[in-house]
C-alpha cells in the first residue's frame, strides 16, 4: 500500500521556497522558518504570492513531488511536475473508453451513485446525532434514496447529469439545516461558486480545491490522465477525470470537514471578508486553520468497504484511482465507488 506522505501548504504571503541539498527551505523575509526533506513530501501547494527557486522546481520534478500554484482564495492557476509516467496501454484504454458513450455512462453512473449515497449518509448522520425530527432533512433523505434508483435506470451521460442536478439541489436545499450554529456568519441558503458569495460557500470551494489537488495527484500516481473524464467531458484547463472521482468524496470529505470547522468553532465569521466584486475571501489565519484541519483529518483511519483494509483517509483518492485503473485494464467487472458507512 502506498505510504501517506505530507502535502506542504504554503499560505504566508511573500514566502520564498528554495533547495538546500535534499531539503526544501521555507523563508519569510529572508529568515528560514522551516526545513523539510523532499522525500517526506508528495506535493507542495502555494497560495498567492509565494515564490519558488528554479532549482527547487527542477528537483521536485525529478523526485515526483508536484508543485501547484493557486490564488490566495484557492483558484487553481498552474502546476509543475516531471515527465508523465505510467502505462501507455492503460492511458490508451482510458482514452478509448472516454470515446465510448456506454462505457462513459457506466463509469459516470458509478461515480454518481457514490456521490448521492454519501450525500444521503451525511444527512442521515445529522438526523441520528442531532435532530431526528427535522422533517425537511428526512424528506431529502427519502428523495435521495429514490434518486439512487433513478441513476441505475439512466443509460446516457446526459440523463445521469440530469439526475445529478436534481440531487444536488435537494442536498443543498437542506445543507444549512446541518449547521449547528445557524447565525449570520455561516448562514447557508444555496450553493454559489465562481465566486462564492457567503462564508460557507467560500469554505466549501476552498476545500473542494484541496480535494481536487489530491485527486489529480492520485490519478497521476497510478498512470491515468486526470484531464480525460467520463462524466466531465474534455475542456481545456479542466481535469475531467479528477472531477469525476472526487464527486464521491465531496460530501464525506469536503462537506463534513466544512461542517466540523464551523460546528466546532475552529473558524469564525471574522476570518472572512467580502471583496468589492462580492466574492468572499478567507484571511491568512483562517486559511492556515483549514489547511491544518484538512491535513490532520487525512491521517484518520477507516475501513475501506471494497478492499476491506484499514487505511488512512488521505489514501482514499489513491485507492479509488487504483480501482479505476484495474477496471480499465479489465480486472474488475465495474468501477466500485467509495461509499461511506
């Protein structure tokens, strides 16, 4: 099993990253703040005004440590990695199946079954632990179960997208009910993105960005092309396959992380501000709290329902990428999505 390595998140503005022998040096205002051996990392994510030396970038590419650059509020800009590795036959199989409408629908269906089942599980956990009398959430749970049956009947990707849209509206229509402290700081009415228009949406969007980064890295590690998907079709600059596989993780990793951060009062409304354009942005301190929570959460262990092994949560994207690769090679009858128990 792949070892869970650390992802280094750099959010302090004006930071400079450089190389010294086999180590990464993190400097702020010409003062060394951190030394990290490169071999302990599997990725570096830079937010905003963070600079990297060319020697460090070359060394990271050589050691298969992906370096990603994002804006201060989490919008993906670019990444630096080494030569593409992986089995060329696997990628050719991936591309051929992406051109096959039925094969695409089969994989898309599996991903969406995982997403809807996990969305339903998040709401069920709320009912069980906090308020089993919330009729709106109860009805949403019932309707999501009905949608799971609809997914099994749909035969085209467009039909599956229609069901997904209905499920998303149903889920987010009651998502605000799951927030314990429903004050004006984290009041949730509807999902907004590009840009997020309230604090909760800003938090969700940021966590989705982190999840997408982890998913892209996992797909690359097993030899798959993260840009060629089945539910999310080809578009310049979009990692379609990474978006496909992260669908099943959005509710149980990103959404639950956002709820924990708010319900446990790890973040507060003071850590967010609204720009002139209306977009809501986190401040540096809040971003650091979120990144620390995300990294710690990835160390928790669960029992994977398909491989029947206890693994850390941070390895879930890698395991699902591996299962998809095995399906594409013909070793599995279908792609088994991750379904949270």
